[in-house]
C-alpha cells in the first residue's frame, strides 16, 4: 500500500491543537497567581454609577520590563479602591497532531497589577512595575466595582543585554532579550556576527523574554555583534527608512582572546526533559511504566507493570513513522517488533528494551496479547552526536559530522549549521530515519573555527506573516515550538598545511 501523503492523526497523539505555554527561566510568567493572564472580563453590567471617562497619567524613565511606572488620575470616586488591570495576550506557537507546525495564535487577556486607594479628594497616586510580558502597546485600565473608569496605553519597548564581553573561541555567549512583541514587526530580531547572519531571536511562546545562545568565533580581536530588527528571519539594513524605525537595534562588541580551548571534542547541550503522554491501559487493574522515558538511540529502558495475564507470552511493538515528505511517496505510521516478554507467575511484567536507531522525538511502545493492545507507554529519542571525522587539517580538508535521532516533524526535522557564526546550510532527518550525515570542507585562516548546529522550523503555513523556516533559531532553549531540543557544538583547527 502506498504511503499516505498526509494523515489526519499521528499514531500516538489524539487530534488536537496545542498552543504552547510560556517557558520557564527568563520567559516565565510572574509568580503571584493574580499576575497570570486571564480572559478579558465583561464589565459592561457592573453595578456602579456612570461617571465621565477619565485619563490616566504615567511617569517613567524608560518603558521596559521591570521599570517602575507612576500612575495618577483625578476626579475618581473618593474613598474607593482601584484595581489596575494590564491588557495583554496569551498564546504562542501552535502545534497540531504532534506533527504539524501551524504558526502563532494569540487571544486577548488581562492581568491584575494591584489594588490602590483613591484619596478623599478623588486622586489616585500609585506605582507598579511593567510585568514580564510581550512588548508593544498595552492598555492599563482603572477598574472600580467591576467597571472601567479610566485607562491609558503604554508602549513597552525591547531591552537587550549581552554577556560576557570577552573570552576565547568557543565561549558561550548569551543575549538576554525582554519585551519582544507578539505583533509581526515587533516579534523577531536577528543577530549578525561581523556582518554575517548567525540566527534569529524570538520569544513567541515565552511572553516576550528569552535568551539567544551562540558562541565566540575567531580570530583574536574585537568582533561586532549587531542585533537587527528583521522580517522573515533576516536583518533589515535600511532601518532608518523603515516604518518601525523606533525599534531598538543595539550593537555590542565581543573581544575574542587568544587562548586555545581545552578540547576540540564536540558536545550536545543538556537535553531538557521532554513531555510524554500518560500511559494507556485497556484493561482494568493493569499498571505499566517505562524508565527512563528519554535518551539517545541505544538507551536501555525498562518496562515494568503488574496485573497482566500470569505466565502469558506477550508481544512488544515499537511505533514510529516512515517515508518522506518530499519524494512523492508520502509518509505514515509504522511498527517494528521488539523481543517479546513473558509475564511472571504473579502477573508482573519486567522487560529491558534497547531503543532502536530511529527518528528523534516521541514513540510508542505497545504491549500486545495477539491483536489486542493491553498497554502503551512512550519514549522520546534524543538527538545525539555519533561523531566528527576530523577536528584538524588544512583548508579544504573534508569533514563529516554524523548525527543520530534527528526528528521528523515540521518543527524538529531540521538542524541549521553555522560556520564561525555565519549561515552555512541545513540538514533534515526524516528521509534517512533520523540518521544524518553532513559533509563540508574546512575553510578560514589557521586557527580554531566553530561549527554550530541549531534547531529551527522546517516548514509551516505559507500564509504565516513571518516565514521563519530553515533559519537558525538562537532562542531554541526558551522558544522553540514543540520539542525543546538542544544545539550541537563542534570545533575544527585549521592548520597551516
């Protein structure tokens, strides 16, 4: 049977659309419960006498996340308490059926800044700090007894901080961004290292805050890091003539020092914990669990459970997907038999499973009695570095990087390569079932050169205002849609001959 070009339900996830929540770390929502954005309230029928609409007055130094704002108003009902509300949005990247990247989606929401008294003269004099949130225009509403009586907008601008400012080749660099917007032209910036594209910066699902991560490249000396406002993941150069020329475009300098790194060995950054669905059980009284639930190909994981038919031989089945989205053959779900297991006399199940070489991401392991599935547990394959062929040689030396467990969905099927923080190209994992081989040749002056592989987005709706496809995402750790997957880091020493 030919593969289906598209299928409505991926084998292990029920049909649903997921709007990814805010991430932890720099993009975390404020801790107090009353700072959690909620749907916009209907205040049209609140019981308060109608009063003229009043303006709010703001005073602040610079409207960035964390800045203190003084808000005043006159002519308010004396002796009342005012709730100051902050209008915002909730939402972010949208993933459907685990596989499809559907762009971004947001809904109006609001959060409470605090409650403040109106004095006997009808004057409000309060202070609040701009919450960790998306940049752009937000309304501040003054609400008394459930009805809005005053309001004013404040435009939150973006802030950028780079650290450290010096170090040898390979030094990890963090660009901390806050206040990136959810609207198209305020949502994406681009990092240029010495006038070459290193990658894009976004915070679509992390409430406007994220950390862009890249590394110092050589040679020794000063290097210019430009953070450009951009569109389609590319920097916009004639910023002064743009309709959004008010957006900040910071410039930093990094001093690459002459020390050599201690090791040229490649490494994958730490893999974050991946979510897995709950275990599926078809018979009352069964239990089943898998530990660990993630790791690279070849990981030994143990399936345990009880309540199974005593002494019964059962089949274990690995569930995956096969095919290609570009060959014309299509793709679809597939199953591979694993070594079976016999239930103990007490109904307990204990099976050691070697994770097969396969695509990265989520897989099911089904426990079957003939045609009947009794239980299903889930495992996430992590992308891993199988090796690099050489780490030194003269210009023109052929180099091969070998990866295993590269993903297959529209958002984790791809790694994008940079060479000395300059875009080099991309590699995909679906057609080769997660086994990826990248070939290139060493270039540059004698010395240490860096090769970085970044997560990105392979494809999505062509109707999206920003087509950020096949570009390195530097904020992958905080804002990558779907699976959070790490960057992969390599070095090569170009010798004189």
